[in-house]
């Protein structure tokens, strides 16, 4: 064992729950090789009081980080997801690949400081502002991966299939041309990214939605994509989307997808907000992950996912920060639970017969679903998984004198201070004492990018 590749945790969250005196060891590739509870403290090894597996952010549109706060002004009529989308289109119109990289690096450094150690990037700005292909088909995706590597976060890149503006293969609008891809385009991007796959980087695919891609197109992509790669799709986010699907096909979006595609564990259905009971049961039975983004779903007025029924049916879930009005895993999990409490006028919703502590249930559940959605060996302090670890600030008063079964509940539900002190990704420390190791340089590039984009209103 080398002292530089080990961490001794007084308390560590393992798959079976909290254990004491845990020695974590990893290899040069950044994968855990041994996790030993009830171990003696070796000389020269760093000690942490509370060590957790890093959280997976399973849904990100990184460029939207620079849009945060700029859409919070009412229009002349009722505002909705659809009016927000028009503002987002305006913002995306002229953004450059270099600016995308700078924004993504800032976002990822913030996500790391708040407990995310991996991200799934749902990447759909693929073309030049005039709708032409870049000389390199994966130009913008490569830029975002470069940002992830600079920040030190693990990434699952999901190039987006985006061919139509609505159900029934309606032609794209002019403002959507930057997103335009067909089957050939998406497969070319995936092929170009193949050389970048490593322990920190995976590549899957994301049909944008059933509005923007047909099931025939999706099937053509999946015939080529290796079967272990993840597949993400926006679905049933808005009531208007459900109504449009019914008008076109006579079926709701999730019903249509389940009837026409072999949805299984490689799939992640993002939002899936508006479901009937049979759709809840079908999604849970498929083994797919429901990708929930509570802060964005609240910000856009989407609605509330039927979490309790879905969990009762054995459904899997994970969390994402989507449009990045928040970059913290704690806030996503807090509002996932709080939304259910408000709707049902009850407390302590996200539990099971085996786990009655809400914080523990949410953190472990989101780890498992997020790891599945990322298609990478994540989500647990166990041999063979990535050495992605967050260390809580044991000097903070909130963590004083707690029983172990109170730690995660306090972390998620008590106060607004960030209790994440140190963060390791793939065996490398990227956050120390709540500061990202490249924070100043990344922030300087981000500030310059905001200055360049300041004309957006």
C-alpha cells in the first residue's frame, strides 16, 4: 500500500451502510482496490471523519449555467417552460465552442465543491450559429469533455439526436438549427469521441425527446451503439407535451416509448413528470432510471414526479441539475422530498421498509440510479468502483455529536452551509477545504465569457 493512494475514514458510507475505521485503497488508474472496515490506522495515511461516495449528476446542459438568473422576469403573458425555452434559444444562438468550454468548467468546479463527482452531459449544441457542421463533427462535445478534465469531474458524454420540432417529424424552426442532427451526424460524433473514452470518460447517446427524434431513428442509432452504453431521453416533462403526443399518436409519451422501444436498464428517462399509474408501473418494471431534476422542474413550473408510487413499484431514480440554477446535490435531494411533502401534506416520504432514514434512503438511492445512468463503475465505496469520495466538514457545528444514522439527514435537511470539505475523483483530490484546485483560473475564464455574452437580455 502507498500512503498517497489510501484514505482512512473514521466513518464511511459503504453499500451496507455506515461502517467505522474504514481503509480505502486505490490504484494508479483511480479505481478502488480494497475497502476494509474495522481496520487499524496505518502510519502516514490521511484521515477523514466522514467519507461518502460522490454523487452522480445524471442530467446536465452545461451551457445553461451562464443563463441562470437571467430569465426571472415576467413577460407580457403567462410564463411557462415554453416561454423560457425561447429565451434559451436566444442565448444559445451565438455561443462559441470556447465559451461552452469555459462555462462548463465553471459549472463542473461548482458541482464538485457541492458533492457531485460525475456528470452526464446531455449535449445538444452541435452546429455553428448558422447551422453548419464544424470541421470536426465532435468540436463542441470535445470542448465540454476538455472542461470536465480541467475541472477533474468524471463525465458521460451524451451527444443528442435532434431532428424535428414536434411529434410527427415536424420541421425544425430556424432557432433550433444549432441543435440539428440526424442519425449519421450523431454516430459520427460518437465515433469521433471513441478515442477519449477512459476511466473518467464514457460516451452514450441522447435522443432529445419523442418530439425531436422518431423511434425509427432511435432504433437505427441503437443498432450501432454498443449495448452497454447509456441512452437518455427527455420525456413527459410538460402537460402540453403529453397533450401533443396524444393528439399525434393517441398515446402518452411514456406509453408510446414503452410500446415501441425495448426500454431496459441502459435507459434513463429524464423528468417523466406526468405519468398515469400504468406508466409508473411500466417504467419501474423496465429497470430504467427516472432522472429527476427538482430544482429545474420547479423553476420551469413542470410539476411533481409521482415519487411515492414509483418507489413502491420498485423504481430506480437519480438526480440531475439540468439547467443549473442550483449546483448542489443536497438541494436536489431536499426538494425531491419536500415537493412530495407539500403535495401530500405528510412528512418522511422517501423511505422503504428496510431504510427508514430519509437522508440515507435518498443518498443511496440516487447513487445507485446515477451510477446506472452514467454507465460507469460509480456510486459505492467498493473494490472495482472509481475512487470518487467526498469528505464532510466535521468541524461544522451541524455535524457535532451526531449518531451515524443522523449524519445524512443532517447533511441534506439542516441549514444552507455547504458541508462538503474535500472531494476526490478517480483517486485525485480536486477540492480541498471547499476550494477547487483550479478555481481561480476557471473563474477568470468564466468571467471573461460572461463579459462576451453580456448583450443577452
